[in-house]
C-alpha cells in the first residue's frame, strides 16, 4: 500500500472515530467495537512510518511528527478548557466537549483515554527517532 493511500485511510479513520465519538455510553459489543475502531486508527500512521523508513523519505515522517504534536497539544488545551468550564453554562460545557470529541476523535471514540494518548505519544517518539537517523 502506498503512503498516499495510507494517508487517505488515516483521514477516513479520523472521520469515522469522530462520528463514533458521539455515541453516548456504549455497552457490551458496541463498547468493544469502539475500542477496536480507536485502535485501528493508529494502524495507518504506523504503516506510514514503516513505509517512509523503507523508502528513506523524511517528509511523511515529519507529517506524522507534526500531527502528533498538534494532536497532543490540542487535546491538552481542550481537556483543560473542558475542566475549567465547570463554572460556565451547560451550553458552554457541551460545546467544549463536542469540540473535544472532534479534535480528539480516537480518544473519545475508544473510551479508554490513556490508551489513545499513549499511542499518539508512541507515534511522536517513533517519528522523532526516525528523523534523528
């Protein structure tokens, strides 16, 4: 599979996870499927890193690095804003949470927040390691 195809698949997975993140309180099989979807989100970028390393192409590695930094930063900002909005109106809290769902799509979709944060950090560290070589 080409890097471009993997990039398109990764974008599609982002949109899928963003949509699935709006499912409230999944139970049973639905919960398991959401976790699998969130884990599947990280397969295309991992393959992008492998393919880019094999082709000795730094550009896709930089893209993964930059997206990882941007995602982790945006997630931190929106998590802090979400918790800080405790004194604000319910509409403000809901709006911030919906923005968090879209921006942090695999995190909310997968229901296990620390897993998504860890996998984004793994992508960041792997891309940084590959760029040092």
